[in-house]
């Protein structure tokens, strides 16, 4: 699940606008998600299998700590799942690390009313 967390909703929206999730389906039935059409084409070529890909517009969940907490709890409730596998595809390492820190804090610190 692509998730991007920042100090503000606007900052997170800026990060999310920089990537395009692309779902690759290999002939064998395996599926993968990458974050650009170019990466999908390269991945498909390297797989040495026939493949298709589909751009997943608007599939990045993004926001501040409070926004992400609310959105992810909604996903958990809607799909009745106990765990979520999250990836943050922010290119800048320090900003990506900060995203993971904020995500962790969103679920380990008391919620803001």
C-alpha cells in the first residue's frame, strides 16, 4: 500500500504528485507495483515474461500524521484486515525516513482529538 506522510497535508500531497503507481502483471500471474511507467517497462523486460501494466492513478494514501491515522484506520475497518504492508516511495532518503517516523508516531502516540 503506497503511503506518504509529511508534517503537513500539503507537503505530503506534493510528494504523492511526484509518483505514479503502476501495477505489473506477468504472464505467470504474479503482480508487482512500481512507481513509474519507465520502471514498469524495465521490470517487465527484465522478467523475461510477457507482461502488461496498468497505471493506478490516485492510489497513494498521503497526508499528515493525523490524516494518515484516520485514512489507514478507515482502510483497516473497510477491508477487515489486521495488518497493512506499507511502502513509502519518496526519492529523497531523509524525507522518506521522516515519512516512516511520522507513520510510526501516528500509531504509537495518543491520537489528537
